[in-house]
C-alpha cells in the first residue's frame, strides 16, 4: 500500500449537499458585496447632497442681494439698516451651506464604509461555511498517510463508524521495534547505535538490531528503563506483536578478571567476597569489588589477581583456614571445555 491510496469511502451525499448550499451562499454574498461597493450612492447620501445643493443656491442669492444692497447704500438709495440685514442673511446662508456640506461628506464616508464592512463580513462568513463544508466532504474518504500494510480493519461495509474509534490501522513494517525494560544499571551502559542480537521464534539465526531509543526517565511502576531495538524487516517476514529474546553488548572490558557467579560469597565483613586458596593449601575469604555481571561471569575489579586460585563452587560453607586439595578437572569437565 502506498501513501495517499484510498482506504475507506463513507456515504457523503449529505455532506456534498451542505457544500453545494454553502457555495450558493458565497455566490449571493459576493453579489451583495459587488452591489454595495460599485452601485449608486445610497438614498441618505443623495438626500444630504440635494440639501447641500439647495443651500448653495440660497447662499448665492443671499450673496448677490448683499452686494446689490451695499451698492445702493453707497449711492444713498438704501438705508444702512437694510444693507446690514442683507449682509447678515448672507452670513447665515454661508453657515448653513458649510454645515450641510460637512454633514453630506461625513454621511457619505460613514455609509459607504459601514455598508462595505457589512457586505465583506457576510462574504467572509459564507466563505468560511463553504470551507468547513468542503472539509467535511474530504473527511468522508480516508487515505493512507504512509507506505505500509493494513494490520487491522474493525469496520466492514455498511457499518457505522463511531467518533474516536479507528477505522483502519496502517503500519510501516519495513523496520520493527523490539521494546524491553532493563535495570537502570544495565541501561546506563548502553548508547544509541549499539548493536544487539534479537532471537525471533521460528527464525533459526539471530537478527541484527541496533539501539534506537533509551528512555530518559524510569518507568514509575517497575523503576526500569525502556529501551527500543530497531531491526530491519524489508521482506516482511517478522510479524508485529511477536515476543522476542534480545542480547545486547553494553560495554567491553579488555583483559578483565572474571569468575563464575558461584564463586561470589559474603566476606567476613559483610561485603562481597570470594574464597582464595593460599599457598599452604588453606582457604581464606577475601573481599573483592565486582563490576559487570552477566549470567555466566562476574567481573572482579580488585581483590584478587588472575594468578590466584579461587573456589568457584561450594565456597560459602568453607571457613578460614580450612585445608583443601586442588585437583585436576574431571574427564567430563575436560570434555565440556573441549
């Protein structure tokens, strides 16, 4: 299966109907916005402009009357009182005209802005509903987000898909992860990229793997560290969920002194110790400090040397000064060593 391949198709007739309805609302809102921004001036603005025109005409008449009466006054044909009254009429007409002109300009600006904003809001709302409807239609088809294989399909044709419940599970099985929990002391010896061997049931040879993740925190329930091992699976022969056995090499110590686990006994002071055979044939419990432990061997950091003879089994019941005889390995043991 490839990324983008169709997995599930749901019945989307109702969703498509909502999308068509939303598309019509966008068309209507777009037409309203165009009419609002490009058509004639609104009625309120027309009325204010008409009033301004009338007051401008009245101002012109008042100005002409004032000039004529001022000329007659200078000729002595008209009293000063009548000339002053004409002048006062001109001033009043000028004031009324200026106020009307300002009111018309403000009304035009405000009306156009508010109408444009209202139309823009309706158009934006309709576009948002259309985008939401189209998104709902797109959700009716499920496509694979990755290259992989379908590992679970709980729904079948005709069943209702519940919200929050997976419809199809797709996994990329070209590489798998083996998750295990280690003691903190063991996990501290690991690093990302360290090699490991994974034994898979039904597969004869161990599979090479690498450490891909080491949790930075302890598991609160078991106080262990979760470690992931990544192993290749390009041919798909390994199955998800298979229990495996893993062996990892965390640290390598050259020329290490090591003893079998059975050689470790409590020392006289309560610390970790071993039973050492003295040159005179007696034994003595010697305190030692141990390092790396495995199922087959324990590293000895100091306390005994490689040349020392150590009791590897049964040393727990020997007291200091006990006489022992160092013999040769049995034939069976020699056969095992071969």
